[in-house]
C-alpha cells in the first residue's frame, strides 16, 4: 500500500532535535492529498500501520519527537507537542499548546488541549477532557467522562473520576484518591468518605430516583478509582 505522507524537505530544530515537515500523499479522513502537515522526527513517530492506513495525522505547527507514537485515528494539531515515549492513539485529540510526554498515553476519545500537560506514566482515556493549565502526571489516571481543567493537578498514584450532572441539583460528583481518606467524594459543599456521602444521600433523598443516581455513580467510581496508599 502507498504511504500516506512524504517529507516536504523543510526542516526545523526544536530543543536540539531536527524535525521534518510532512505532506499527505493521499486523501483520508479530513486530510486532503497534498495538504501540508506538521513536524515529526521521522517515520518512527507513526506506527507501521499508521504509515499507510488510519486517519492519524499531525497538523499545522504541531510537533512529534523522540520515540513518541501517533496512530489509530489520533490527531495532533495547533502548537501541541508530543514527545518522549508518549503514545496518542484511538480517536484522541491533542491540540492548542498542550504537551504529552514521558510514557504518557492518551487514547480512546480523550481530548487534551489548552496549555495542559500530560506526562510521566499518566493515562488519559475514555471521553476524558484535560484542558486549561491542568497537569496530569506521575501514575495518574483520568478516564470515563472526567474533566480536568483550570489549574487542576492530578498526580502521583492518584486516580480521578468525574461525573455529572447528577442528583436534584444537577451537581457534579468528583471522586479521587486521597491520602487522608483513601478515596474522597466531593459534590457541592460536601466532601468526605463513601460512608459519609451515603449517609447524606439517605438523609436528603431516601430511596428516590436522585438517591439511586448517586449510588450508581458511587458504585462505578469505586470500580475506577483506587485508594491512595500512604508510603512510610
């Protein structure tokens, strides 16, 4: 099969690494034949399959360097930078001034944009969004329908889960690993343990539909989030 891109001959040096500009040699996805793409270190930045198939692409001023891989139908665009041993795959999108590096993985339908940083051994998956000036790093996991935004930090061995709107006030329920509580549940003005949240739900909603929503969300969160471990 024909390779889906070639090098234009244009090069630039970024932090000591020479990057080459790409151009599409055939039309696929939203890319048209002849379209000028972004900058990569070399063909090793696309998986072997992605060299000839799939909709994976690097657009505009986006850069992929090191041993980073872009494959599947993933797209990197804007001024985004993917480096190190990072992978961007599935239908994931990395854009804006976002950076994905280290051994980080962004996959599924995940979006990383704005000035967000995802690095270390972090994983962003499912329909999760990471945006603004948020950092996700260490062994952190952001999955499901979670949103991490603003100046948020998700790090270490922490897991993070976010769901909403939920309940009578269309609130958001945030669940994350916590060194004091193991797992902390936060919604509205409440912040505490699973037991305390269930008590509050029973007192406020009894066994009505809103209570069932919260209990289902709690059960799902407990399957996703692992309690924080205090290291001595």
